[in-house]
C-alpha cells in the first residue's frame, strides 16, 4: 500500500482516538447537538479504523510466518507457516482494496434514482434494433435488483427498434451502479436483412444522469417555452386527436424535452419536467467537473457521451469495455442483464482513478 495512503490512515486513527476521549467528556454529553455530531463522526471512522488495525495485525502475522519459514526445520511446521502466509496475504489484499474504497469521498448522487436515455446512432434500422436490445438489457438488470423502470417517452420503429427511449430507474444504488454507462455502445454483427453475410457496425448512445429533486434544480418557468401538439404513432384516438403531447424548450440552455406517451397533458408535462430537471442538473455537474476532464480521461476515460466505451461483437460472442481493456465472452448473458462483472470492474477502475486524483490534489495543496 502506498505511503500516502498509510499516512492518511494513521491520521484518521489519531482523529478516532481523539474522538474517543472527546465523547466521554461531561460537557460534550450535555451539549446534545455537539454530542450527536461527534458520535456520527465516530461511527463513520469506526469501520475504517477497525479495518486499518486489522491490516496491521495481518502484516505482522505475515512477517512472523515468513520468519518461521526461514528458521523452522520441521516440515510440518513449515507447511503450516506457508499455508498461514497464503491465507493472510489473501486477506491483506482484500483489506487494502476495502480501505482504498473507504478513503474515497462519497458521491452524493450515488443514492439517487437514475435517468437513462438510449438513442439510435449510425446504422439506420440496425442501430434502432440494437438500441431496443440495450434498453431491454438495462430493464433486465433492473429486474435482477428489484428496481422499477418507468418509461418517460419512447419513439419506436415499425420493426421493433427504438429511435429513442428515456426512462427513470428507481431503486437503491441505481445511479452508483449505472453511472459509468454513458457513452457510445457499438455493435458488430450480420443484420437479418444482410443477404451476403457481411458484418455491419452500428452504434447507439447512452446517457445516464442522476434524477434531480425540485429543491436541487429550481426551474424558472418564465424561461421555458411550452408547445402543445397532437401525439403521433399508436395510442388510440384520444391520444392522436387531442393536444396532449408536450414539448419543453429551456431557452437559456437550448435543451428540448418532448413527452407524448400519456393521454393526459398534465402527466406529459410532469414527465417532461422530470427529465428536464435531471438534464439541467447533469449539465450543472458537467460544468463543475470540466476542469478535471483531462485527468479523468487518463486511465478509464471521462465517460463522455461521444466516447466509444463498449463493443458487442456477435460473431465472437464478445463484449469489450475499451476504457478498462476488459473482454468477456458471454454476450447473451450480458444482454440478458448479467452486467455485474462488467460493472464491478468498471466501478473499481474509476474508484482507483478517483483515489489517485485525490492524493495528487492533497499533495499539491
């Protein structure tokens, strides 16, 4: 483990011990607000300090067992010592990984619901069909985690493809798991309409945003142009002949959101505002993080929506994440919603990059 990490852990242990002394002082106990604050800080530090102390114990155990290997002549004792070293080194690796994650500042958006936008890109109808498959992939992943999916708006094609779909996925940890899915997803396969058997490459874009609360983004409706029009496509006579569809244009930013899925104009307006609020929140966050974009692109890319992040190759049964150079040969399982292997390693890579950035910032200050 890097020295700067160990130094940070030593500082936190010192702070933890100081809190142990502070929370038992009578004057602190009598001050309810102060006592509550310190108890909360104590609880937050308890897990990380416990893990750090166990890490020190494991390191001592490894050193002792290795010493026994060097000095012991009894084959049985040497075998026991060797087994102990292997076991403790495995635990040490886990502890180091856990501690690195604990040191990262919490992303305040991780607990939020997520707005997912999937759009067909280059490739015509084949891209639209792939967009529908990727959206079903996220739906199935949500089902595995018992999250709910609410479609805000969708635009389909006659062959079952999707030009665009916007949905809100609600559930614990939804944003923390899906936040790195933004970008260009590429498919390589032989389309059903291809008579010569030639492999085509098509692409779609995925945008993932935390859902913003009203208190976080206050939309000035004087800056929003509202257009009402008749819905198009299937939906029944009442949908297609009444002005129930809504188009919102946020004039300061030029953002446009349309919603026509509901028969009620009020419901369409509420859905459109929900999406617009999240887009504005996402735009605000991108502006705040723009100065760090170059650093973020260093190892795993920046998650930019113009960046190719993943390729789904059907002939080779292959899914490749280009940001972390990971390839898995289980394409049907991934499209069926088995995303955890990909997501686990992507999240770990981004967390490692974030931790490196934090230490660089700390050293520079």
